[in-house]
């Protein structure tokens, strides 16, 4: 009976997390809706036109040293993910898909991958290096952390609900594609399809308008 109750609580938490992510992805006035019988330009569960939805800004500490801001990725596409380096369920699937996406692109076309921690206590330099190695993530990734309050502000701005349980951390697993101008262009829910994600990155890079006389640095 205790196990059954724990399972029910866990499933309820998962449902709540999924609802929060879906609400952020879809229930916004800026989400673009494709016309009937028209294939979407991008493959996310939600997509937005260039210039319609600026990505919420943040600056966090890199677990491996230094600080990183979303603004520092301007001028090239970026992927934002929310992971736990010690997770053994959904996070490895997302992490491996991100690694596969990087390898599907030429070195010069690979995006920055900003992983925002959902476990600031458990994510250490050793654990994130181990996760990146297991998931075969490329050299463009940075694992970001901060105080619980700092991270909660980022989670909230991206619709990520984080709910610790007695044995795990249940959390949203959405991945966002941000273009070179700093606008959200697509949001993806697991399972990710690396080939489609790589295609979207190339398409966004090719079609992102750039300000005249600016390098977007």
C-alpha cells in the first residue's frame, strides 16, 4: 500500500509538471499557429515567429567555473535545457538527444547548449562532467547553477516546475531553441528527435534577420 501511494503521488507530480510546461509552451498569445493543411516551419510542439517572443534573460554560475548569461550567446542559436546530472530516467534521454543533435551538425553550425540545473545541491563539477561524458554531449555545452532562489526565477520564467520527492526530482523537461537575436523560436517536449532538431537549428540560423551594422555579439 505504501508503494502504491508513493506511485500515485509521483504520477500526480509528473502530471502537474507536464501541465505547467505545456501551459508555458502553448497558452501564450504570441505562439504562432500554422494555417490549415500547412506544414510547420519548425518541428517543436510550439513555435514562434522571429521577433515575437524574446527569451527571458538570465545570468548564472557555470558549474565548471565562471558565469554565463543568455545574452552572451547572441549571434548564434542556443538550446536551453533543464536537467539533473544524477538523474537516471528522463534526463539521460534528453541529454543524449542533445549530444546526437550536436553531432548531426557541422562543427561551425553547432549551437550553444545551456543546461540549467534542477538540482543545485546534487550537480557538482564531477557529476556534470560524468553526465556529459555518458550522454556524449559536445564541447559547446555549459551547465549552469545558482542559489535556489536564482534558479527558481529561471525555472518560473520558462514554465519549468521542479518538485523534489523523497527519491527523485520531478521536473519539466522542455528544451527551447533561441535564435541569434535572442528570440525563442521553438519549444520541444521529450522525446526529442535529433535530426528534426538539427534541421530546425539550421533553418533558424539561415532565416534569422540580423540588425544592420551589428554582429549581434
